[in-house]
C-alpha cells in the first residue's frame, strides 16, 4: 500500500470531541494548508497553556479545533451579512444618512474573498503563545530594563496581546499566504481586529479606531524588523486610500468577531491545554440569583489539569456549555439574526445569559448594523425560568440603553 500523507487536521481530530467542518471545494484545501503553515504555533500555544494551568489552561478557545470552527462560522456569517447588504437590510437606515455627512464613519460593504476569511480564521489565535510583543493601555510597546521590547511570558500578557501577535504572525508568513491566494494585509487586520481591546477598534464603523490599529501595527512591525533578520511590512495605504476595501473589511471584522464567539460548546469542551472540561451539572445551583452563586459549589473538572478552582472560570464553563449551537441567518423580512440554541432552559440561567451577553458584546461593536439575537431551547422552559430570562434581558436593556442588542426568546416568536 502506498504511503499517504494525511493533512494535519486529520491527526488533530482523531482524538477530539470537536469535528472540523468540511468546507466546500478549494476552501477545504486552503483551510488544511493554512493549518499546516501555522500548526507549530498552536502546538506552542498548547504547551504554553499546560505550563500555566491556573490561567490559560482552562480556556476553551485559542485551540486548533476552535479556529477550524471559526472558519466555518465566519463563512456562514459572511454569507448572511452579504445577502442583507445586497438587499439593503443590513445597516440601520438612520446611520446611512448620518454617515454620508461624516467622513469619519464607514458604511458596511462586501468584497473580502472567502480564501482570505479562511486564512484569517485559521491564524487568528496563532499568537496565543509565549514570546510575543506586549502593548500597554496607551498602545505603546512595553520595554524591558534595557529599553528593548519586552516579550509576553505570563498568561495575562499572552492572552491580552494574542490578537496583535497573530497579526504579526500573518505578516511573517506573507509568501506562504500569498501562495494560498489570500490577501495578507486583510488577513493581518482581521486577526488584529478580532480583539476590541488590543486593536482599539471599539466601533467598527469608526475610521479613527482603524487608524489607531494601523498605528499600533506600524510600531510593532518596526520593532519586529529591528530584532529579526527576516523583514515584514504592513500596507496601511491600501485601506486609507480605498474606501470600498475598508467598508468590506468592517463587515468581515464583525463576521470574525461573531464567528469567534459562536462556539458550539456543549459537554466535554476541550481546553487550550487539551484537557476536556466537564461540568457536573448536579452541583450547579440553578435557583441562585446570579451567575457566581450558581457556580459557587459547582464541580468543574479539566481532565488535564484537575478541578477548576477559579470561580469566574467555573461560571463561564457552566454557561458556555449550555450554549450548544450557533447560527447566523436572514429572516423573512431580510434582517440578520444570530440564533443561539440553549441546551437546557431550566438550568443555570444567569451563567447562560452571561454567555448570551458575550455574543451581544461583539454585536455592540457594530452599532450601525441592524442585527438581533434569537434564543431557542432544546427543552420546554418552565414559566419560572421564562420569567428569569425575561428579567435578565430587561436588566441588560436597562444597563446598555440604546446600545443594547435586541433579544428575542422562542416563546415570543
């Protein structure tokens, strides 16, 4: 029998509870090739998480399995966005009029090709490893005692700056990515923009936010070139001089943000340290008044690192594992909606709604987009828990005001 070299994703998923989506045609080849290019980065990320079990070890994103899922979700989301943009139903009508009078505002557009979306999705967490650059809150490089760029070693710095270092990783592999037929500078920006805090792009339609991100990238590219023999570069002029490209980038950045948070988790989610995370549901207090109390005595176990000790991490896992399916579609009126499927509506409602708010947070970064969230359940929700969900939604509306994302529960459809 002839020896056959199987793609990296085959070996990756042989022992995984998450299955990689089979992308259509050439895109599946692009996905496999992109993963092959950056696979060592994800191996390094796994080792980094194993060495930091108290912080990085329990995250259920930033893995190779996760980015494959993000590629599938981002393509689906982009199709829904593009359909609505073409039909004129994606952007709020009042923002279109206002943006025409404000040179600082960007309307949503289409045009980023699917190859670039796949490559950006695969690379977007490749910087989640030790050794990357660190930016401070002002967007300047953090320097060591010798005046040289300090490198991320502890878990907080690694996670906080992983979007930046994923973007730099894309630029450092420019030739390989060009051979895949993808736009390197767009992929770089999508990696960077998937983090609101690190990139500084809080409002995707705000041109000034994008300029801040460009400036940050320029600083780090300069520092990289001063340190390494292999030089990299970032073409910011492509975006500053091409309004259509920036409009398309804005739409794709929202797609990858929403794709990133659209984790179909469920039971036995795999962590960055590659240990399965199990929530013992019988230990969760589903009658508590808040998420911390729901998870206070919850037993959450990472099969590689042991019991999860951090209370906030436990409540995240409790809520996240109750969100088992995410899709983004266009309804009969032409509006885009993001549908979240909750496994059990009578279990841990506060921790679950905390996960809903995480999805809302990504959509809030696109205030000009007309998108709502639809929540469906895999079981019959009792009147008690329907009331709890209604109250949590109202509290969210009260807290966010006009920035709130509309949420529709299945019992209202």
